C-alpha cells in the first residue's frame, strides 16, 4: 500500500487556509469523543463544510485513490479539521477509521496538508507505519499527503513552536 505525496501548494494558499481559530478546542478521540492526554494532545477546529480548501484537498484524495489503485469506494468527505500542536502536544500511533462504529460511513482516505514551515517548530514529525516499517515523509509548508485511513500514523511531540495542519477525510460505505 503506497502513500501519495503531491508536490506542494503555494504558501499564500496555506496562509489563506488558516481559517478562524477562535473556536479551537481540545482534540478528542473515537466515536465517543473522549479526551486522552496520553494518546493525543492538540487543539482542533473545523472549517465550514463548504470551505473552498475542502475542494482542493478532496481532489488530491480522489486523485491518490485513483493513481495508487486503492480502489476505495468514496462517496463524500468530512469537514476539514485544523490541528495546532504546541509544545508537548502530540498524537500517538492511531488509524483514522473507527472500526465497528455505529457511524453510517467509514473514513477511507486521509489527506493532510502542513500549513506552516517546519522551521517554525521542532519535533512534531509526521510518521506512517507501512509494512512494519516507519515512513518519514519530508513535509514542507504546503505539502499534501494522502493515504488510506486504516494506515497507522502519528505526530511526535512538538518541543518548540507550533505545528499547523489541515486534515480532510474522504468517506464511503462501511468496509466489508
């Protein structure tokens, strides 16, 4: 299973995509939306469902699904989630598909865009576990990466500065 890494979008687009963060709240986990500082600590906010950046990100996810031959049944997408990771914030190994949930759709493709320069923070590395090996994609401001939502990934603890990302999940009928 491959990861799809697109080039990067212009920095000015990233700056514009940093939508209003006044409603940021603690990141939560699972279908019951609980807080676990041991597993995840960051602040999140959500763009309106019709935010213009969703079109760009969903296009990358659909392109990845086609080019990488994942052949996942996609029927829509969720709201974009903006995540801000400050000093000490992290997100331990996890997958984005909530297996056996009561949700009507499953997350099929995860699309992540780094919205600021890696020079603005230390730590906060994005890692994926592929075939029992850890993959460290080289991300810069504007990099977009897409992968099947059942691939384990994490964000290591930020040690200085703040890391900003936008994440969009393409969804589809339940996995069988």
